[in-house]
C-alpha cells in the first residue's frame, strides 16, 4: 500500500488518520482532496475546492487504497438534503474516484445502527451509503461502525457532550470510542493482507484492532 486517497481528513477521525498515514513508512504518498486547504504534510498532495467533487476530479494518478472519513450531523448540515450530500453523495463519489484510479480496498467510517431500512433518518442514510458502496463491487470493503466518538473537535456537539459519560459506561460495541482508536484500527486493517470481501467492524472490534496496530 504505497499511494492512498483520503477524504474527510479535516474531521475528527480523518485528522488522526492523516497524521498516522504521514508517519507510516509503508505509505509513499497521500492524496487528500478537501474543500479547504489542509495543513501541509511531507507526503501529502492536497487538491482543494469548495466543491469536494471538483477536488476529487483533480486526482489523476493511481492509488492502492481509499479511506473515507466524511461525516456530519443533521444539525451541522442544516438540511436533510445537505446531510445526504455530505454523508451519502460525497462518500459514493469518493468510492467511484478510488475505483477510477485502480484502488482495490476501500475503508469507510459509517455508524453504529446503520441500516438502509431504519425508520431513523441518520441511520437510514448511513445504511444506504453502505449499500451503495457494496454495489460498486469493491474487491475489499471495510466498514467501520463506531459508537459515539470521543476526541477534541473544532466545534463541540452538544448532544455528544451530554451523552458521552453514559456511553462510556456501556459494554462492547455500544461503548464510546476514541477517534484515534478508530483511525489506528483502519490503518491496521488496511495494512493487513486479509481475504477479499466485506468486513464490518463495530466499536469493540475497532478497539481490539487499535491495540494490535498501536
């Protein structure tokens, strides 16, 4: 895995993952399309455009692996349409770009409870996104479904701040997880020579892989 593509690198999980990728000696180049310029890093090429799809279109060289850490909330997006664009359309566009560039493995951050048939809008969109990526026919697809993410955000999410102590007490896959652990687990999974197919990692499995890859 020498050349990788990552979207969502300015977010909570994506920021950790970008730094880990930059430190990983097996990574030769990081292509990180974004809406706004990112802080420069040694291995990073950062095409940027207010329309992320246009930034993705600037990527022309081959890549081996794709990471997608895009994600927002209904409140942050402002409208249902904006949320769908961020958490479905741009994720699907990331996958299509990776396939166009020859990638064989995509790793994506989804959410616990993702289900295309869910009565809850957030979970339904996440589930529909997962189904769309499956339909792209990836040789290898890894879906991370973390519970509540912990870590320092540029902008606090009130509901998460309120519920974080409760989620910290829950068992197994329901227990909250540090964003850096999700990033560590994704990198570890990408570096492993595992069998093709779809792998779904909940919070408990993400923590276990993070410990292995740390």
